[in-house]
């Protein structure tokens, strides 16, 4: 059994006003599937991820993992954020072991697992280094290793590569594909970037502008490992982008002057007609 999201809505009350962030989300995710949530800013992608993690409660509906309703955080769900959230007073291997230590795993066992996953993210020789000695990409690889050590059934990733330079991001996207293939984990990955979603996902779930609803689902039937420069990937990404274009325009019109139009903007395309990363 996998992850089941049934009729999930989320509303927030501010100044006696109800605002829906998510509206009636229904989604079934198979065990071992890689799902990318894609949508404009404010559509509730991260809110949905936090509900799946048990960090937030839905206003209505349910989330179930392996047949059990998700009511709180737990070791069956690991999460990676935009920032690495590492402890600067701990070295790399102690950061990787931290979650296992909190879970009461014996020292010898957690050291063996930490070494295993540091090898998987190619950071073995930095196990004694401290956070300030690492690049941004290395910090995210440590964070990924830490998430993997708990052997959680579900890995939730909230734009983990968004702050990285393009070269580092490309390397980590390739590494993540390999790690997912080796571990067979179920991954739900939030992104603004169309190309990244198509590169990584078995399915791309396009969400509408606020309140977030599932607008369309794309099955990505491209061979792995995928490369960003692939012509086939670019073709599929353009299809996805065309679906997303209307939702991006809705958000932009609410935030920009009245004379703004998507045709005048480079939000979706750069000067070479490549996909922009600002979605």
C-alpha cells in the first residue's frame, strides 16, 4: 500500500476571514513512486507536503500511509527542506546520526548506517568536517543522507535544490535519481521548476493557483536516468509548461500592474527559449 490523499482541504482564518489554501485534493501514490508537485507560488504545494508529513492537520479529508491515517510526524516519514537545517556544532557524521540518536538506535548501528549513506551521497571523506566548511550542495547532500538513515517509507522534499547554483543542482538531480532507484523509496518532491519536475518525476501533478487544486496529471514515460539536455525531456516539459502557464498568469496579474502580460515576461522562457526557473 502507498499514500492516499482523500478530499483534503486546508483553510486558514485571519481577521475573521476564512481563506482556503487547498481545496479537495485527491491523489493516490503507489509505493516506490516518484511524484513531483508543480504549481505557482501560493498554490499550497508546501502546505500539502506538511499535511502529508503530519506537521499540519487538514481542515477536512484524510491522508493515509500504508493504510494508517497520518495524524502526526513519525519515523515512517522523512523530510528535506529548502535549507539543510544542519547543526553547526556537530560534524558531518554526527549530523547524519542525529535523527537515529533521537530514535534510540544504538551507537554502533547508527555509525554503520551513517557511513553507508555518506558513501551513497559521496561525502565519506568529509565525515569529520563541520558545516561551515561545506558548500551549499554538500550541506544538502548531508541533509539527504540524514533523511535516508531513518529508512522511512516516505521521503518528502520541499524544493531542496532551489537555492543551489545550476551546476550543483544538475549534479544533485542526477544523484537523487540514482539514490531513488537504489532505495526504492516513495518520494513526493515540491518544485516551481518545470524542467526539474519532468526530469525527476514518474508523474507531475500540476496544481492551480490559490486555492490549490489538482489541475492535471502528467505521466512521464521517459527512460532513466534522465538528462536535462534531452530533446524528449524538453518536449514533455513544454507540454507541462503550457498547462501551467494560465495559473502563473493568474498569480502574476494579482501581483503586477495592469499592463503586465505573460507574453512580455521572461518568467517562463529565457532569451534562448529555454525553460525559466522562476516558476
